[in-house]
RNA sequence: GGUCUCGUAGCUCAGUUGGAUAGAGCAACAGCCUUCUAAGCUGUGGGUCCCAGGUUCGAAUCCUGGCGGGAUCACCA
């Protein structure tokens, strides 16, 4: 049983025995003792003064005395103001470490009684331009959160909804048709997504010129924007697309295919994947029936022009359009439909949408509207709203060429890792192939950790001029710690020191070693919290603390050269448990750990 | 203007049901490789936790108001 739970129960019992009443609800708070104080767990006694009717120090003394006498694991206690610090005996910690070693998936919940089925939608790119740094954050978050949720024993499905239709897609198609000269990714020797993205940019440039020309001819800006020949042509193309015009559809298929192939490469390099990919071209008509039904049932209102609206004024929001006056769908309509379809397809208990915080309002409305339609599962729909990635100067703007391209960044990370390793004189002894693999692991690890260590909700800053660090609170730091541990294992093999299956409780243990075990003990809780908050950052920060703690231990605890065999084996054993958790935690972040670096 | 959100060291960030003296990394400076990987370890300096009230034994954390930044409020997606 969890030691914390055991302590809480013991305190409950103590309060009853000593003060003759039940402790008030939630009054028993057990937390980890802060490092600067003696002890392992701390009971905050202030909330208990109501029943003890005695000063804090005295209450703490009485409870401490009782716990020491009645709980095996409590070896000692001390009182500082209203804080009762409890020390847990070494036997408990060593035994705990032994159970960790035996548990293949330590920290993970398996065989949960009623596992949930959770859908997580992430990535969801547009097929008109390549992925950039913002998408990287989305992809890494989605992939990692899926992993983290699975540790809690639930079934998670990762889905991608590709936005492959609409006016923005027609823009790049039209530009290619006009100025592309039948170029293909092969001929241009360029990834398809980049090639198509170039045409999207070109469209925008030419469109701007036309607008300027119309303005010069005396038209208003709005008028110019609406009447520029290029936009009219693009709109015409969209109409043809919707009418299933063969020529347009063929071009659309061809160019989307280029882009999707490009995305596949980026996804693979990033190390993310999906259980299913949906295409908006196949789902964009969903939702209309739901809306019409809602109107018939009086949930929505129809205006004179025929458009259908949800009135959300009673929820403190505005009115929201659901069907245009011509009867066609809007974004919200589609999302209503896809949400409904998803919950049915998978018989899901929860759905998570990894979407930037600029769409907070949209998801707020989506939930309310689904609720109004009578779907009780609207409560189980979560928007994992993440903050934008900004440059030091502010937002990334594609038009100003300040976007950080995903593929470029990945390449750059590897070459930085390469430079670093050369500077440090590492990896010289290894084959070219192994070297390449290691620097990729490190470069990618640096990037992923850099992004995932930040609380998803927060806007984060990325400075492309300063390359991502490899020292300190970084991915490579943690990877390095892991590599050190593997190096220990290799050395141990050479020296004939074997890794014991378990440790005897009477081995000599230092404070630092106990601290490490305590840090290990926090792993399951860290995962629970991370899953609850959809926050890989909490896993990242946990693993960092563990690695930092280990490096301190490593620095002043000889392992191979320790003369006491039992101590030497214990340290090797402890190191291996740390290594396993680093590998596990980093794995949840989608970061690999190298055997050497 | 309405709604939402953020504000912690020079910079990037931790700090989770309110708990003890607010922590890391980077950058700066000073040390530690004849000893298991120095991508490491140790130390120094650096704080009005945006401001003002309130709640309480106790507030970076909760409430109210203000200041500052961001997002959003389309018959776009």
C-alpha cells in the first residue's frame, strides 16, 4: 500500500484515540518533507488544532509520539512550529526499491478495472503549406499526452484530421496551374509540402499586387479584396471542386498527395504517429443534420434569411451561426458532426482536442452547443489548449518569412548536436553510422525537451538565433545521465560485478541515496498528475530532477571502485532503477535515450 | 468595449486541492578531470513573486479592483 495513504490512516486513528473525535474532512495533509528539513513526510497540524484544542507544537508532539509507537515504518519524528516531520526507516525504502525493480512497468497502471477509451486529436494540418514550429509543439504535445494517458491504464486512440479542402487549398492549386509549368516535387527536387507552400506564398504576393492596383484605380480596400481577379478565380475553383469537376479534383488529388507525402516524412522524423487519419473533404458535410434537427426541436433559431443560429446569450456569450443562409455548413457545423461521429465510432468516454488557445472560444461554444443538443458526453470533450510559440520579436508570420520551418529546424538540431560532439571530442571512436544515430537522438531530444518542458498552457518563446542549449535543464543533460548509467553497466560487466536481483535491507545507505529512492517513489504520482493535467511538462520536470539528483550522487559515490561489495552492488542497482525511470519518462515524451554519447 | 488568459532573478522556465527560509537552468564570476563519461559537479552574486486591498494561524497560489501583455468576439477554417 502507498505509504502516504498508510500515514493518513494512522493519523486519522491517532486523532480519534488522542482527542476522541474524528478529524475534519481533508484536515489531514501529508506532504513530502522539504529538503532543508529532517524527515521524509510532513504532517501539517494546523488544520487539526480545532479538534486537539492545544497549541500546534504540543499537538504535533502528541501525534508524532503516537505514530512512532504505532506505525512500523516511522522511525522518528521532529516538530518545527506546526509541522510534524516523520522519518521513515531505511528498511521501508530499500524494500520499496526492490519492488520497483521487480515491476516491469513501474509507475504505470495495468489491468485497470474500467479502462476508458480516450480519443486524442492532434496535428490537424492544412495541406497548403509545410509544418512549422507551432505544429511541432502541437505534434509533440499530442503524441506525448497520448503516451501519458496510457500509463493510467486507459485505451488511447490518436487521430489526425487533415484540413484538405477550402479556399486556401484552391489558392495554391491555382498558383501552380498559372505559374507552375507542370513542375513536380521530383523535378524541383523538393519536398511536396514545401513546393505547394511556395505556390501558396506566390498566390498571396500576386493577389496583393492586384489589390493594390485596384486601390490605385480608386476602389476601396474591401472592394479590392473581394474583386481581385485571382480571388474570384480561386472561388470559382472551389465551386468546381464542390461540384466534383474532374479536372479540379484531379489537380487537387495530385497536389494534396504531394503535401501528405511531405508531412509523412516530417512526422516520421519527429517520431509521431496516428491510429487513424481523417480528411476534412470526407467529413465536412457532417453536422448539418444535427443542426437541422436541433432547429426542428426548437433548440436553435432560424433568421429571416434562412440562416440557423444558436442563441448563447443565456450562457454569457453571443449568438453563433451554424448554417449559412444558403444552407451550407460553417466550421462549427463540421466540428459538431465530427465530434458526434467520433464518440459513436469509438464508443469513446473522452475526446481531447489538441488545438491552440486561439480557438478557446470555438471549443467553449462547441461544448455548449453539443450540450444543448442533448449529448451528455459534451462534458467529456476536452480542449487541450496550448500557447503559441513566439519569437523574441513576437508572433511568427508566414507573410513576413519569420516562420521557423519544421524540417529546417530538425536538420539544424542534428547539425548542432554534431558540432557539439566534435567540440567535446565525443563519439570519435564510433562508426559513422552509430555517430549519426547518436547525434540525431541528441538533437531531436534537445528540441523535444525544450518544447515539452514548458507548461502547455503557456505561451513560450523560441529564439532561432540562439541555438537550443545542450547543458543544464535540457534533453541532452538527461540523455547524458542515462548514457553514464549504461556506461556503468558495461564497466560492471568487465569487472565482474553483477547486478543483484534485490537488495538486503541492512545495506549501508547515505542520505543522498535515500533522497534518490524518494525521488523514484514520486514517479507514479508525477505520472498521475501529468495525466490529469494533460501536461508532459510535469514528466519532463520530474525526470530532470531525478537526473540532477543522480548526477550529484554519481559525483561523490564511488560505484565500481567501492571496496564494500554489498555497497557497490547496491549503488549499481540504484543506478539502474534511475536509468529505467529516465528511459521510461523520456519515452513518454517521445525522446530516445542513447547507450553512449 | 465584452469574454478568456498570462505577469516569479538580466533571459528561459519550475513552484497543483493555500503551508516552513520562493527554486532550477542560461548568462557572469570563482573552483573541481593521474579516480566509474567534465554534455558533469561545487560555490558567489542576482527577487517589491506587476500594484493595492481583502479572506486566514498562514497567500506567488484564493477573492475584488487596478496596471501591463496576449488571444478571441466573421454567413473564414
